[in-house]
C-alpha cells in the first residue's frame, strides 16, 4: 500500500493536529497524576471527547497514580480487556467493570 500524496498545506494541517493531540494528552496525564481528573471521568466522558475515546485503556490506567504497567496489565487481564483496546472500543460490560474496579461504581 502506497502513501497518499498530500499537499504541503495538508501536511502542515496534519502536523498541527498531531501537536495539539500530544499537548492535550500531556495535559490529561498531568491532570490524572495531580488527581484533578479521575480515570472514571475520562471513561464516562469519552463519548463526548474524541481524544479521550481514542486513548488506549492501558495508557489511561498507567497514568493513574498507584497503577503501573504490571497492575494495569493484571487489571485488564482480569476484566478481559485486550492490551490494545481503546476507551471508545470498550463494551458496556467492560466499561462498567472497569469503572467498578477503579472505584467509581455506585
């Protein structure tokens, strides 16, 4: 498969969008680490925010204080969530189980 030919303007627009996405992910990670925002809020807000929906669940969990790569992997395995799964791709049961696991269930 060949790479589509893009104009300089299209490449510049794509670069600007990529930079904005990286900056937003950086702000999100900082807010999660500072406990200004919870992973449950991100999961519940993902349908309204495409950037949040596109995050890998593993990245989100590893951004939460107290959850590292090993704990995130174990949590995802116990909930039968693939390592490559994105927040927007979670099924209703997986979403509910993850929220419950993170302490957001009522």
